[in-house]
């Protein structure tokens, strides 16, 4: 199928009425005299639509199972009495169907007349005018008059529910087609909507006749997309009217990589609609991607370059030329004084592959060193290391859709319903269909026990004991004879396996021994291990609760060991699947953003690889790895690292031990930040270059399933220059030319130099919709599933994973363990989502604490509490919750004033320096005032905002201090 290169029609697009069915058996029938052949199980409606015969419908849509309530899609079938609904009637061999006749026309018109008799006749002023299926069907059925009028009882004046900030609910326009209810159940899996009342009184109800904002609705928008009338309507459409054209692009939030249609009026976005042909999301979305895009035109956007000599100086707005000249001259000055290695760069997992590739190229070719790193360092670098060592490739093994074939799903250290909600909907659907779920997490997250979904096992281990848990699961598999012996013999290294088998069989790894460490009963561990090993296709999904530990890499290797030991690699429904946090974490790693690796995960010390890049780039490259982000901070404080180019990352808020990071920032002489807002890092910058949002970009993102998808520009860059153009201009001023005129040329270079991307181009992406690497001569259409016949490294390698307790110990002074994570409505450091209506759901970070721990400390719900660790102290409001286990507290990190990372330490993974965010020993006590750090931050923040305001409003002097 050829996917659109740029523009498509707005609205929902062609609707086949019922979902696609697949079957090895075909059925041939006759529809309106045409011979039609379709897979068995196909509805008459879909069979007709596939042959350009559109049967009228209202309750039917191809994203939902057929329901058969509207009675518009009636057809005649030769030899059959009555008028069956075409949406719920499957095709049969030899069937002869008529979709049009005078009798059918009368029946349909009468049905429509009944609908319209209790519906406002305000089509000309209705927000859905031009995009209303009810309006369309009135025309199709030839309805010209309504005989019944509005006398007597009706719903025409029913009150609207405007509580949701993104959409409105107008019950007067509800036709009770049930599509929104079914979308909430089938697509989203939240079950927040129902039909209340019977007969004439029937109406859609959120929860128990509650306003939407008081119900369990998660504002994914599935109900809005499903609604055929203006009953559920985006407020942006109400305010701005119907869009006139649409551009297909890719969401810039989490690592699911949902495809969207940006629906436009001129150069202005009216709404974002999930794209039905998007292979990662298949027409679904979450509250962030669907609605939280307003930050792109927020009044706080940085749109003009600015410079200053010291961070205590007011900013000065300058031209692009002056800003780039100043940045280049400062970098040259620093290198001349302190040496070539005194500067470096940080790439962004929020930027495109092409932009990230250019930044690492800038550092290596123009700066002349390998001091480049990325935020993946602080999230999924253990994934890259652990999977490379065991399976041979630094990426997940499956597609998201593969979960439809899983019989057992093990989720470890991830909270998909908050962090990856569109994938979570797939997971919940599969569990409702019968798959068994194992959750390994210190908290009782939503998927442990939710609507129509319950985990078979929840192993609430103590933070920091992941390796012990994985070893205990392996112990059961080995000692109870549950190994996939033939798979191991054929696919894995014999000696490494034998050593690993002997290790995990030791008594110290038994569930009985490990239960003392993890706090999880031995029988629960044994039951989960048996289920994983014997329950059929078993898939592991994991997140930052695995990687952000001192033994993050060890746990990833342990997970890979489990998959190999049970033969759960290399086919549908199994595998090792990291859930990447940000939209392009996978891509930033692929593009060579680590100081020891060139694009494609090839070490800088490899002479042949380095020579290929030297020939292409026309420079000599360093053979020694550069500085990692933590090394940059330490070197800055010690005085040897003086300059930084940071594109699209907020390291001051997102990295651990905030006070240490801030000290490093203050020690540098030139920090160049390229971003869309004055974020926490930009407050320490000397040059602030305006960045662009995903709506202003051309390029590609690579999601957690290795899926490369096009990002298409839908509006002109507000600063006048795209990010990739800025990097090129800076390189030119440093004496290195990058002759690109479009991001497609950058991808062409990536493909030439990176074997796994060899077959990738914008043309191929437009044709296929997306491609999963490796995509090359051996796999011209990409690789949905990795390691099918053999592992990338040849034979799979089992690695011994010895449990080493974290250095972060609880003591009488610090008796609790703090772990951190995300929440559905907010994203990462919150720079984007905090500038949208998503703050209606979550407007501050809270500390979740178990009732027992709260009672011991005299803490009540909403009390201010001080959280003190060995690194620092901050103050948050308490949220008493039995989702926590006693001894463990939890918070998010979306608001800078919360200072969540003031208290996280600089402990890190032994292999990759990924910070141990998930294990911090703390004490929590009631307090009456902010922490000393928060007082200091408040003053610093106020000063920096005033310095920015002085640049934007030069007539107003900065207040004296």
C-alpha cells in the first residue's frame, strides 16, 4: 500500500464498516450482481465496501466489532426472510445480496426519521457540520421531512458536559449508537463509559452519571473519534471549525511512536487525529498525543536567538548570525586555551534521527573529539549493553502487535498504562482475551488489578533487588526441568549456558533464599516462573524500573537469559521488549550518540569502521571514546571541561543529584542550549538558540520496536530555522561544512554508512508507511521480528548475573526507599505537557506513601512532607496510597520546583553509568516550609525569568537586587 507522502484528507477517511478478517479459506458471493471473493468471517458490509458498494451505517465502524443496533445497514439476501443487518451477518458461499431496493430505502428512511425526531436541527451552526455521519446518512437515505416533531418528551435541551478541557459532551445529539462505549472498552480498555437508562431514557454516561472529569475516563479520545455526530466533539473544532487538509506525521511523546494526522487550516493545527494506517498505534492514541500539542504555539516559546556573557546578565536578543558567530568563537577560544577535549555535545531523544546524527557528527568532525552523549545514558543505556552482550543487538526483538500472539506476558519495572498507554491498551486487550499476566513491580500499578484485567501474579519486590528476582525465576526453570533444551542446544553457546545453569541452580538463588532479599514469598516466585516457562508463548516487557539501577545492565542480561532458557525468542508473541521512554530514545542510540560508538553501534576503536566515516566526512576521527554525561559534569567541576552544546535536553532537571549538575553548569564558560523553552538547563546557558517542535520538523523517529517513521513538517518553524539547519550553520562557523539541503539527504548518508539502515530512504518510508531496522539487502522490507533463525551475534550467550546489593542502604536515619516514575498526563520533565491543559489532571508532583508509614510519622493526606536523602532534601505534598508497600515511597519528576532529582544520588549502573533513580534511601517527615534548595531555586528561577523578560521587553529595567 502506498502511504501518503505529505497531505491526506482531514476527517476519519474511508471506513469499511467492520474490522478486517483473515482466513485461509475464501468465500465467493454475489453483491448487487457483482461476484465478490473475501476471507471467511468477513461481514457483508465489509465485503460490499471492498467493492465500492457503501451500505448506509451509523453504529458500525471498522475500528470496532460489529454491534447491529442502528438498523440502517439492512440488506436483502435471496432465500432468506427479513432484512438482516449487513454488519453482523458474515458472508456465505453462493450468497446473493441486494443492498438497494425500494423496500430497503423506505426502511432506512424511516429509521433516519426516528433518529432526527429527537435530534437538534442546527446543522448549519453545529461544530460537526461537514464531518457528521448522521448528516451524511440523512442525505443517503433521502430524508426530506420529519413527521414526528419535538412535541412531548425529548432530549433536545439536555445540558452539555464541558468539564473535560479537550472535548465537550452534548447528550442532546446522542443517537445511542454505542460506538463511544465500545471504543472505550475495545480500543482503550478503560470501561469508563456505559449506557445509562433504558429505552427513551438511554444516554451515554461516564461512570455513574458523573462529569467526564470525575469519571475514570483517561481522555484518550477514542470515544471522540468513534462518535458519528457532534455528541463528543473536540473543543478545538468547536472554536476553529473544520480542517481543510491534513498531514501524516509521528507523535513526539513516548517510545510507542503513534502515527497522527495533523489536521490543519492553513498553517494552523486544528486537531491531531490518530492515523488508522499507523502500524504502531492502528488508529489509537493517548491524552498526550491526541490533545496535548498546544505547547507548540505557547506564548513562552523561544523564537529568537539570545546571548549573554554570564548567567547573571540579562539576555540580549540577536540575529541568528550573531548568535552562531558568538557560539563558534567561544568554542574556538575554549579549545585554544584548554585543549580540543574541553568541549562536547549532548544529543536529544526528542529530536529526529537526522538532527541527532548531525549533532554527533558536529562533535566528532567539527569539535574534533568523541565527547558526545545522549539522554539514553540516563534511561536505557543498560538495554543497549545488556542485549548486545547476550543477543547481539542493542534493541527489542518484536513488534507491538506481536503481543496479540502472547499467552504469557511478563511486565517488569514498567507501568505501561501511564508511560506507554497505547501499548497498554493492546496488552489489556490480550489479557482480556485470555493471556496470563505477571507483574514484577514494587507498586501495585494499574494493570495489576483493573477493569476486566487482573495479573495472575504480582511480585512486589523491594527496589534494588531485580537481579535476585530474575535469578530466582531462572533457578526454578533450571531445577524443575523447564528448560527449552532443543532451542538451547541449537541456538546458544554450550559452555556459557552450562556455566549459567550451574550458577542459577545454586541454593543462594532459590526462591526461598531470595524471598528474604526481595520480600516476595517463595511460592509466588515459583508460580510465576512455572507460568512463564510453561504457559505457551511468553513475552517480556520492561522499562526504566529495570534499567535505572546500579545493576541495570545485569538485569537486562538476566531477562535475556530467561528468554533464551525458555526458547521465547525469534517468533510472534515472545521476545525481550524494552519500553523506551521518549519518542526517539532508540533512534538517538542508533545514530551514534554514545561517546564510544559511531552510528550503528560500532566502536570508535574499530579501524575499518572509523576509516569509512573518515572517508565520508573528510576528517580524521579520534579512536578513543570521549566523555559520558557524568564524566562531563565531573570534568567541569574539576576545571577541564568548559563548553557544551546541548540540543533538546534538560539535563539540569532530568539528571540525578541536581545540585551536582548545577555546580557543573556554573563551572563552564560557554553553554549553548537549543530548545523550545527556557528550561532548567537554559537558565545556565550563555547562548540560547530557539528549537523547533515536531510539528515544525522534517525527519524520522525510531520507536521502541525499531520502527522508523516519517515526521513531516505541518507548519513553518517559528524561529525561522529548523534544528538541522542550525547545527549545519554552527559547524560551518567552526570550519566544517555539511552540504545538505534537506533532511532526506541526511538519511541517505545514514543509510550509506550504517548497515542496518542501508535500505532506508524517505521514498521507501513513504511507500511502506514505516520500516523496522535492520532494513538492507538481506531484509529489504525491514525486520519485524529479530533473531528468527539465529541470533545477530551467531549463538546466544548466557551471562552469569550475580546479585550485588546496591550501595544505597536503608538505615535508621534513612529508613525508606524512594523510587520514581511517570504519570499518564505528564511527560518526562514536563516542559511540553505543563504548557497544556494536561495540568488539569496533574499539576504538581506528590509523594506516594503507604498508610502505615504515614501513620508512624503523623502524616495525613495533602500534608507537606520533607524528603531527605544523602544527596539533598526537598518538600512535596503527601498522597497516602496503599498502592505502595510499607517501606517504599514514590514520586514523579515532571515539575522542576519539586526537586525530585535533588534527592536522587549519583549511584549508577556498573556498565553504563545509567543513574540509580529507582533506589534512594530517604527519611520522610512532616514539615511546614519549603526546603533550603527550593528557596534557592525559587529565587534563581525568578531572576532568570526576569532576565528573559528584559530581553523581550527592553524598555522595562530588571529590578535591582
